[in-house]
C-alpha cells in the first residue's frame, strides 16, 4: 500500500502529525523502533500506578492553543510540581523561594532574602554571567549555588558548571514569595490514566508498526510513502558522517516497594556530589495515588553513547555548530521533514514539541 505520509517515531511530535494528517483525509503509517508508542512520555502500569518509564514528564504551558489541543486527547488532573532538594539529609523547597531562603539563612522577609543574594553576588564579582556557575550565583547567591545547584547540575551534565552555558540555569525559577509551584505556567497537570493512553487516543484509527528500525529498513519504507516525517536523531539519519552530536542519557533503577509512601513527594532531587543518582521519582504522587504499594525510580545521568537512549541535547557551541551542518544536509533531502527533539537537536518541553508539530502541520497540510 502507498501512503501519503510515513511518520518515523510514535512520540508526541509524530503522533500529533499523524492525527492531523488523518483528519485531513491523508493516509498515514507510523513506525517506531521501540515496542511501545508514546516515545519518552510512555507510561507503564505497575501495581496500578502509571510509571513514567523514561523519566518524569509534567505537562505545563502558557499557550492556550496548545492546552486546548492536548485536552482533546486527555483529561488532566491538578498536579502541581513542587520538588524537594535533599542535601545530605537537609531538605529544601524547590523552586528557590522564601521557604528555601529562610532555611538557608534564617531570613524572614523578601527584602532580607534579596539583600543576601545581592551581597553574595557582589562578593563573587559577577556583572555579566559568562557561564552556568556565574549565572546561578547571580540568581541565588553562593550558598544556594554550592548546596542546591552545583552538585546536581554537574551530575546531570557530566561537566563542571563553569564549562556549561549560562542559559541552562534560566529554567530555574527564583521567587521572593512562598509559592512552591516550580512551573510558573497558566496550565499544568498530568493526563489521568497516563501519557500512553493520551498518545493512543491521538493514534486512534492510524496504522502503527512497532519494533521497526527505520534506518535499517530505510529503502524498503521510503518507497511506501510520498513523504517522510522523521523524528529520530538527525546525525543518525546521515550515518554520523559529519561526526556525532552529543547528548546526555539517563539510566533508571525502578523498584516496587511494599509500602504505601516512600518519600512523600513525586520528585526529590539529591543535590550533593556524592550521591550517585540525581533524583528519585515516586510515581504514584503524580496522580494522588492511594495504592497499598509504591514504585520509585532512581535516575542516573550519563554521557550518551550509540545504543543508549538520547535524552538531552548538549547545546553548547561545538554541538550547535555541528547541528547547523547537519541541518544544511537535511534541507537538501527531498520529501522528508525533520522534527522534534532529536530531529531538530533541541531541548524541547512537551508544550513546545506540540506547538512545533502544530506549526509544521499548518505549513504542510494545506
């Protein structure tokens, strides 16, 4: 059978395009090398708990168009992301807010907290931050940087903070209030029943083949469709001929525990350098679980190597330059569109992936 579109990857980007194309009367085949749909947002039910198999995913956005769109496929609960930082057994509130500042310095008022941060920033002599370390100190001071940022970030990225770009730390909200909602977003929540159910709703009525490695069977599959939507790694598509783009990967150790409550929160970050994992996720709290057992996942960050799952693009100057070269090759490919986190080598939040996919649909499906 000849299809209008072959979609490589059954994650969010691919599923959205497939759904939109089908709505326009197009014939679509979706393939994925994994044994399951939903890409990195895949949730697997264990002991009645929807376990985020490839890391915690909390949906948040200020984009009403994206929010209205995604609500066609799932009903979202009221989960609010309020992680906790564990530094050698000391617990601190994240994001950095008045609870954090009070425990760190004993300050009570926002004025006292702001003055303390400004004092430490000035002592460090930072005017224009040149790297992540300087950016973090300018935002929260040296004490919080050393206890709650440095160890965690260096474990996550496998690089010293003074060798990482400043923009990474801009994702960390700092508040002179007692608001402990990590995301300052208008819309936030977790799809009830899990992300896999949500993506399955997107792919309803669309032919999906799993366990298929597109790059191994490229010739066979390319002739099956007029056009290809490719959401895999862009350098892998070109057989790494210009070099390998760098990623960070994550390894998960998941356990079922015979207790109802392990840590009392969905996410606890371990911010010291010695603890080998970056955080522990207790999955039941994403959906306010009442199950008699609980499931936890320890996350270990690592350098990506072929065969690992790529998670976070390392968007430093060297890799960005290499990606631009691959992008030029991609633009010369006929009848193929590269999209998504791996296809565009971009650190996307879920709402940005959805917005990007919808923008591409508007251009393509006219």
